[in-house]
RNA sequence: GGCCUCAUCGUCUAGUCUGGUCUAGGACACGGGCUUUUCAAGCCUGGAACUCGGGUUCAAAUCCCGAUGAGGUCACCA
């Protein structure tokens, strides 16, 4: 497993929950670092806690790592390295650096005997690439437990053994591991293992400034939530990379994964935690959506609208409305939100008109009626396959002359029955000549 | 509470190492305006921050000390 690469890093999630944003960031930074230096990126599943680890979670992590494009070079499962851990543990026991200790059983699952590290009780000072030197008096740690039995190592021990034997040169992980580091260094020293270079990343925070957690902050901490909502991987990667790191490229904010790899450095990593802001993520996503071919959004629109409306009607409608929707959404799930708010209902059903709303501001009923009649006569002159541009051409001079609001508002409202909608020309083109005239006449009846 | 870490607009950040060009720059969000009526988008524009207190210095967002505040962590979880 040793290699000649200058650096080797690892992302070591425990499969005890769905891949969440904080883990994504740790994985991303490790990936970026490895690729930047042409080193090795190890994905190691820390599943030594048999009771809490689930295959389902492991699958979720792997699947999402691939989806994000964070390909790893080496894959390992800690549970499959049990023999290695047992061997190393025996060495410590044999040398007296660790010992079997009798315990009183306090809670269910506790053992009568566990293995503790003989703590020399020194002051451990280690260098952190982001924070500088950190010193901790390890006497308060006591002879801490490193294994439940000779074949059941605990987190700190298996991490140190694996990092050592897998040749990990840099440990890049969350700030919540700072307090674990002295303990792990003590184990390294007992094992005679070299000390890797540490870099503790600032945490990604929830709006309340506390660490993002499933229990406190719900589904929005899981990457799959954003994936399902239709966020693009490039937007997610770009946004998360810039949370706690800055490439220092003047004012630029949009970067591809390759550019991030090229630019990545530990020197520009932030020390303070950063709040995850979905609004800004949405902005990134819109930026990336613009670069996507419209066909992709079209497929999503068809999928969403088919849930509620007749598929045949959706098929013919969707291509006509895709460009106007494209301007109004930041993420594809917005399409569903719009549908739930009734946004598209007027394409499928005759709108129910509120007579008062047909009239623009202080325009009189008589004038509005005259405008509507005029609009009908204009529309009548159009060929049945007219588009929005054609409709605008015949109607615009009249609207311009009579007052845009006075003419266009009643038309738009008559066609949509809503205070907010696409412009009247687009509506008319989508609805078609016959339906447009029918709805305009209905408005005329409504205000009579 | 012990230990550890952190501290620039509401949020993400540039600037801090190598003090002066910072009356602190950008982005998101928000306010106002413009645009083919509404909504959105776009463009223009506005408000908005160096946590506080001491030092050092001709000069401090930048260096030092302290206070305060915030977070992390204290398992036979990872």
C-alpha cells in the first residue's frame, strides 16, 4: 500500500449516517489537496463500531462521492483490517505500552476487562498547518482505553494504525478532532509511528452557529437532500470549496473542479467556522444552470408537471414554457414549488377571473372593454401558428399608444387569471389563437 | 465547569504573516431606481463590518497583553 507519491491523504467517514455537508467538505479538501500535489487519495470506511455502522450509509457515501466526482485511489474498510489492528495491539501489550485493565461494568455492553494505554503524561505539542502550534497537557487524559478486547480496537487506535500503515502523510479533518489529536499522538509514539502533518479545518455551521448536525438541523445537512432538489454537482462543489477557503483570485467566485484542484492551498484556509448559507448556494446553482443546455431543464419540467397534469398535454406544453421558467428558477425543485403555488394551472385549466382584477389601476370599465375588444380583433388577424414575437408585433403599437398597463394588464390577467405570470404575448402564443380569444371574450363577459 | 480553538458588513470573504496605498474591497441577501404592464431575471445604485479595553509605534484591521463573546471537546461512538 506504500507508494512513491509525495503526499497521501485520507477521508475516513464512519458509516453511521447519511453523507452530510460537513463530511463533503472534508472529503473535498482532502481530494483537492491530493490532486493538487499529485498524491494519493484514500477513502477509508471507519466501521469498527459494528452496532452503529450500516451498509446503507456506506453505499450512500460512496454513491455521492462518485456523483460529486471525488474519485479515490485506494479504498479500505477498517473492519477488514482487524488482523492488522490485532497484531499492532499485541505489540503494545507485549512491550507494556498498553495493558489489560479490570473494570467495573457500569452500563450494558461494558466489558469486565479493557485495554488501556499507559499514558506517560507529557505535554504534547503538535503543529497544525492552519492554526500553528497547539499544546495540550495529556495527564488529564489518564490511561485512556484503546480497545475493548485484543480483537476489538477503538477509534483512536485503529485510526493511528491505519494512517501509519497506509502511509498517510497529511491528516486533514474537521476542527472537532483537535482534541483527539494529542491522544492519537500518544498512541503513535507508543507504536513508534511517524507523526503525520495535521491540518484541522474550521467547521461548517448552521445558522445558529453550532456544528451542523442531523439531530438539530434536520434533512438539510444531508448531501442527498441537495442532490434530490436538483442542485448541480458543480455548484455544490464550488460553493462548499469556498466555505472556509479562498483561492485569492481577485473577485472571482466561479471555479470548476479542475481549477479548484489547480488553485488549492492550505495557506488560504480560514480559521473560523462558516455558516452554510443556502441562498448563496442557490445563486451558484443558477449561475451553473445558465451554462447547461435547456433540454436538461425541459426533462425536469416534464417530470414535475406530469405528477399533476395529463402527460400528453405536458409533453406539448413543456417545450413552449421552458425558456420562461429558466429565467425564474435557481434550482429544479423550484419548478415543483411553482407548480404547488398554482403557477402553471392556467395552461391546463380555464382561469377563474375576478372582475375587479381585470382592470388596470384607475382605468375605466368602458376603456378596458374597448381595449379587450381591440386585442381580440388583433389576435384574430394572426395566423394560428403565431409566436410571442408575432403577437407582440401586432399588439405593441396599440399598447404603446393607449398605455401599456391599461392594455397589457387586462390581457395578461384575462389569459392567466393571476396577478403574476409570464408576459401576455408569451401566454397567447402558448395558449394558441382559439383559446386566447376564448379567454379574452370571457374577460369581456366578466366585466359587463 | 476543565481543556482546546476562533473573532472584518446579516452571511461568505479580501486585506493580517511582510504595520502606512483601508475615508476597509468583492459576493449573497436586503432597500431604491431603470428595463416591454405583473412576477422573475438583468443593469445601475444605496445602506451595512475591523468585538471591547490597554499597550508598542510617527502610524494598527494588521504586532503584543487582557477582557468579553462564540464554537469544539471531554464514551468500553467515530
